[in-house]
């Protein structure tokens, strides 16, 4: 699909989930790369995991706004609150919107389904409505939202047998509520792109890891447990492959996509062709979970977090697959490479080393 490339300088960017792992890293990266940009950050700072980690991420962003041309305006608020979102859009008239706010995680959706419907469905619907009405308020200097970029997930592929996963694969069989809400977002975005000519791009992320990451994710939980001397549980008896994607690669991909919106066009029928696109962002190199754990162990030892004599094997329990989990995720990133000239390339060794160094500094040295 043809793209309409733009510079972020002088733009107002709305980032939801700005205190989250990916959202916060994206804000930081935007400030490091772009001049004269205003970011309006929204997050409800929910306690799904340690809120102090979210506060730390927000502080990292604020530290970068040292000169007057960069502005970070943060609101603690819920994207499912329509009035709140309308006020934000009316007040700031964002040019680019990046929706990272969501209730993430597959397992939590089994016990807490309401959180998924509220954030991922109602919240996203509100954002689409606000984008739609941004054109009503258009005037000379504000043409409404130029691009809505939103997080989807590799979970939409469910138990797809064909690998690597491609955005042209049929994904009508979600195996978790989380996946169903992410697929819903893609469908809603398509309808709004078609009806209201909103340029939208959905990004299916594949298992993102790195410094300051989410404590609910396996690599983070394994680290906590090894340090406490507890047992880690390895699902599907370790027979599981993941496309682990380093946070900097994800952010690089999101930033490139933000700058290249699907171009508005008129089809042969005289009606707008929906300016709608979807991409995978994954490492495109699946790693065996056991190899991932081995590298994590080696890095924990070499950073001095655990002693060389640590008996890792005694702290492992191999168990069956959990409901909603899938044995392999693996991204086909050809489209991302073709349209944006980018392919994630951080090795597991480098990525996990950075994570372990951060973990040591954040939890062990400071304590
Ligand atoms: N990290 C991954 O491996 C991964 C993989 C696939 C997809 N994703 C998607 O990427 C996005 C970002 O993920 P993340 O890993 O940074 O997760 P995260 O939980 O760290 O970030 C999400 C942020 O959104 C906020 N939030 C949740 N509901 C909200 C609401 N209703 N209103 C306002 N704020 C709300 C949370 O407080 C949190 O800070 C999510 O949409 C997630 O589903 C992440």
C-alpha cells in the first residue's frame, strides 16, 4: 500500500498507555529523535502490575524534556471514559494517535475478562470515535488525525498451524479473550478506515522483552523466582518456540510506521479505499524457550546477580500447556521490510544482557 510519509517535528502525538512498557519506551525514543514535538500521554496507571515501575518509566520520559520545544503532557485517565477522551481530543487536536493502552496478557483474561472488554474494546472504540470526529473540527491548521497506529498482538494467530505467521493468514479462530479483543480492534479499525477515511495501521507485536519490561511476562517472572530461590514453571514441558522481540526493535518499527500512514485513495467504484494496514513486528527468528532460559541463566551469572554455583535445574518444574497458550509464534516481517525498510535484529544475548543489567540496577543495587 502507498504511504504518505511525514516528519514528526511540530506535531502533537497522543500516546495512550504512556506509562506502559512499549508506550513509555516509544515516548522516550520520540523525544530522543524528534525536535519540536508534543506528546500527550494517557495512562490509567492500573495495578495489574507494580505501579512504581510505571511511575519510574514516566520519570524517565520527563527527564528528557529539558528544552522548551519538547513537551510531555501526562494525564492519568481511562480511555474507556468517552467524555475524558473527547476532552483530550478537543483540547489538544492530536495529529498522530498511538494506542498502546490495553489490558495485556493471555492468562489474566481467564480470571478478569471485564478488564479486557473495557480497555481493549470500549477504550479502542472511543479512540476511533474521537479520530472520526477530529475531522469535524478540522480547520486551516488542523486537518484531523493523520494516522492512528494501534497495538494488536501475535495472539490473533491463535493455533495457526502455518509458520511463519503472515498478516494475510486467516485469523478467525482466537483461542483467548485477549486475542479476540485484539482481533476486534483490527475489525473496528477497518470499518472506521472505510467509513471515515481514517488512516489506520495495526501492529501485531510478538513477545516483547527488555529493560523495564512487564513483570507478568515469563522472562521477568523467571528472574524474580530464581533470585528468591523459588521454582519456575516451564509450560508445555519446554516444548515451545517464541519470536522474542527486543523492545528497541519494536519501538524502531512503531516509529517508522508512525511516519508513514496508508495513503488515502479513491477506488474504481468512486468510493474511498480504506487507508488501512496491518504489520507483524517480530524477530522473525523463533527461539526455543529452553535456549532462552539458558541464555538468561548465563547472563544472570555473568552480571553477578546469581552465583556460578546456582543450581538452576533444581528450580525448574516442567508442566503441561496452559489454556489460551500457543506452542509456537513466529512472524513473517516481509511487509514491514518492504514498506518501511526495517527488520528487528537484536540478538537474544544482547537483549537479555541489557535486561539483566537493568534488573540488577533497578531492584538490587538501589535496594
Ligand atoms: N509486551 C508484549 O509482549 C506485547 C505483545 C503483543 C501485544 N502487545 C500490546 O502492546 C500494547 C502495549 O503493551 P505493553 O507490553 O506495553 O503493556 P503494558 O501493560 O506495560 O502497557 C499498557 C499500559 O496501558 C495502561 N492501560 C490499560 N488500560 C487502560 C485504560 N483503559 N486507559 C488508560 N490506560 C490503560 C496500563 O496502565 C499500562 O501502563 C498493548 O496493547 C498490548 O496488548 C504487547
